[in-house]
C-alpha cells in the first residue's frame, strides 16, 4: 500500500462513532469493526495528518443519519478537507479480507509505522541452473552427467534403479527415483527448481541371445547382433513416457511464449480478482475501479480497464487496483520478467508484486512509463522490482523471488518512493486499458529440453529408400515394436510442447572417444557413427546456445565404420566450439517433410 503520511497511527474516535450501526458484511464483521474498543486496537495518535502535524478528526455527521445497511455515509474529517467515504473504505477492507478478520487489515494499516520491515522474512532466491538428466544410467546419459559435473553444473538425475545409479555415478549423486512410464512416480513437485533437462532415456534394446551385466554387446553396436526390445514397449517408453516426462517438468522449464497470468489471449480469459485500493484507506478521496471493457481492447476485443479519479485532497494522491492473493503461489522461476499489454496515456504507473500472502508486506515495485494513446508491451525484468514498504525502500529485504508470486497491484500515484514524486502525476480522471499480464522469457532463449533421439526416425515409411543401406533400426522398425515410429511421436510431443528444445539425433553410437570431426545435417538422411562421449558434449553445449534452440538435427563423425577412431589420451584434442555447428542449423526441418509430401501427393481415401 502507498502511504502518504510520514507517520501516524489511527485515533480510535474514527471508529467509535459507528457503534451500534448495522453492517452489510455479516455480524462478526460489524461487531468487531463497530466496537473497536472491545477489540485489540490500541490506537494512540490521530490518523490523518496535515502539513506535517497531526490533527484530530472532527466528525460532522452522526451515525444515525446514515441509512441502515449502507455505508454511503461520509465523514467530514476536518475543515478544508474533502469528505471521506467510509463506505468505500469498508468495501475495500471487505473485498481484500472478507468477513472473518477485517480487524487484521485495520491493525496492519494503522499500527505499523511506515518504513518498518515486513513481519515475514522472504524466502531466498531458488538456486538457478539445476539440470536434470533423465536416463543418467545409460551409455549417453552417464557421460552427460559427467560432462555437466566437470563444467560445474548442479545436476540431478532421474533413474529407475537407485542402487545402479549410485554404483555408476557415485554415492553422492542427487537422484530422483522414477519411471517415465509411470506417471505416479513423476509428481511435478519433485522437479521444482529444475531449469533444464537432458533426456537420454530410451526403450531398452539388446541382443536376442542376451548380454553381459554391463551391456557390452549393446554398447558395441546394434549392427553386431540380432536385436530385440527388452522390457517396456517403445510405445510405452518413447511416447507415453515422453508425455509423462514433459508433464512433470514443463512447469519448471517454462514456455517459450511465457505464462499468461491475467487477461485475454486466444479467445481465452485468465481471470484475477482485482479490487480497488485507493488512498481512501489513508483518509484520501481518490477512487478507482477495475472493469472488463468488452470492446475497448486492441482490434475491438475485450480488455481489463483500470480507471479512476485521483485527488491529492486530504493528503491523498494514489489510486490502485490489487488482486486478492492467488489461490496458490505462482512459481515463475523459469521466466525473466512481467510483460503488460496496455494502452498507455503518457503517465507513469507502478506494478507491485507481492511474494507473501500477508496483507501488509514488502511490495516488489517497478515503475513504468506509458506512451499516450498507444497499445504497447511493457517488459519489466524481475531484477528491476525493488522491495518497497509504504513508499520506502527496504534495503535489507531479499531480492524479488519469482518462485512465490502471490498478488499484483497496479497503481497510479503522486508518490514514487523514498520521497520522490511522480513527474507525470496529474489530478483528475485517468484510464489504463490493460489487456494482459504475462511472465516472459527473455531473448536470447536457450534450449530447456535437450533430447537424445535417433537418426532414422522418419525413414521407416519413406518411399524409395534402399533399406539395405539403412541402419538396423530402420530395417527392423516393425520387428522392434515400431521403435522409430514411436521415437518420432515422442519428438513431436517435445516440438509441440512450447518448451524451448533441441533434438539431437545421433547416428550409430560407439564407445570411441570424442574428438573426431563432425557432420551436422538436417532432414534425416545421413548414416554413420558417432561417439557417445561426443553426443554428451553436444547436448551440454546445446543448453547454452540460442542457435540450438528449437532445432532438430542429425550428427555423425567423418570417420567411416571401417576405421576405429582413437586419440592420444595424453594429448586429447581440444573441445569443439559446437556453436559453429549449431549456427548452420535451420528452423523447422525434421525429415518429416518427405512423409508430408508423400501424403499430399497420394492422400489416403477416407
Ligand atoms: N545404440 C545406437 O546405436 C543408437 C543409435 C542412434 C540413437 N540411439 C539413441 O540414443 C539414445 C541413448 O542411447 P544409449 O545407448 O545411451 O541408451 P541406453 O544405454 O540403453 O540407456 C537408456 C537409459 O534409459 C533409461 N530408461 C529406460 N526406460 C526407462 C524408464 N521407463 N524410465 C526411466 N528411465 C528409463 C535406462 O535406465 P536403466 O539403467 O534403469 O535401464 C537407461 O538409463 C537412445 O534414445 C537411443 O535410442 C542409439
């Protein structure tokens, strides 16, 4: 709340005047409000203040003049003052606090001095940068874990078998035990704090004749044995499992297009319970409202409308609308700021965001200027929100924590903070159409979901392929439970999820070291081999590359199958700058183009 008094607690006469009055807000409410002396108000000083000194309040109107069950009555607080509207004051209290305990609002309004720190300590910022590796016990996955750790990332690993994971990855590894085919094991709460994921989960393939405990035959290469699916089907792991995994992590990873928090978008309306919170709570007479204007938005569509009349009478000078607390805190950690879509009027407004459910706490506040008569998008990065309490900066408050957003307040005020005044302030009427508030991801956006897929996923149904030149999985797609078909369907789920992604499709995987020259390609045409170590490095590099974002590509080394690639372990080749490869990639190429062309040329009769 804005405070325009430099100090002051309320004098009890303001309330005692209304003893015996009936309230529209329920018996408990009226009893407490109207018999304040029975309550815990110990309000020693007069509330209203003029010219820096406190003045007692002088009532002109007896309570009996007020109509029953109505708060339209006004109090003439003192000479040369505007009449103050008690009805609006009570409505304000009632809207935000409801019947059970309005006295809490009164207490907090008047018993705390401006500038005091809030009662509830804020939670510290969540650690950022936690990377989840799914399938961290697999050939690629365990190397991904290793590369991430060496680069200093905070890593958590999703595994099916804890004992196996600790044996492979070390006793101290941070684990989430779960099975992506079992939705019940993937409660999104368990992934809070995860900012990125590298997914190397795969349906298990192995030789029909069996394998060693450490899967030596599988690791050597599918072309060297007759493969079969072990355990869960490709449909269950690659498609249903992918759906489960995406659902589990999407809230933590975030969406490229942001998260709508209020307003109108794509013919949908995300509602928030806004109520006016004007300087009436401090004795002023400004007033505002929030309405839905069905045709006042862009292109004649609907918009929210914050409008009002602001006055400096009675030492006032602000109007605002504030939402009730959200039913559950919004975790906006994947995002970088708030974006308001609004039609400006040349004035400077404030957006105040609270991260505590308590009424009277620090409001993280950002000011923004608007351009008169223009629909515009205002971006307010999270770091610009400063902790303010009653128009004063709270220097020792923690920074804004986007993981716990509880309410919004939009304000037009004469006051900025710490004694500064709003240079655009004008008394009188104003209107601010606000059609949406969203959390946004700042550019450049980097991938949040990096997936290890497979070259060949679009080939099983592709016309004109010489299958004898294709890898075993393409030739044996049907025998292997349509493994590639379901891998492609799983990829599609990622591409359609709205999460920024990279899909890396390696050719045949080997246990050779990283370091060979690489060929990146798109369109799903190449065959060859590539080291698992190299794939792991590519995945980790993709995490921070905007060039890799929303790209699907195949990769192999230049070394043919007939040659073994080795390095001098004493003098390994330097790690590549994978950005040079990522930069060559194009949007929208998946290899499905050939399938789609085929469908258009010979549509299936319905
Ligand atoms: N092999 C090749 O030549 C080749 C070629 C191109 C692409 N690829 C693809 O490259 C990717 C990585 O291959 P890779 O050799 O690293 O695979 P991998 O060694 O078989 O690893 C598979 C991983 O997935 C995990 N997993 C399986 N089902 C799971 C489930 N339901 N829930 C959670 N985790 C599960 C496994 O866990 P457990 O340890 O518990 O089994 C294991 O960690 C795969 O998608 C593969 O298809 C392979």
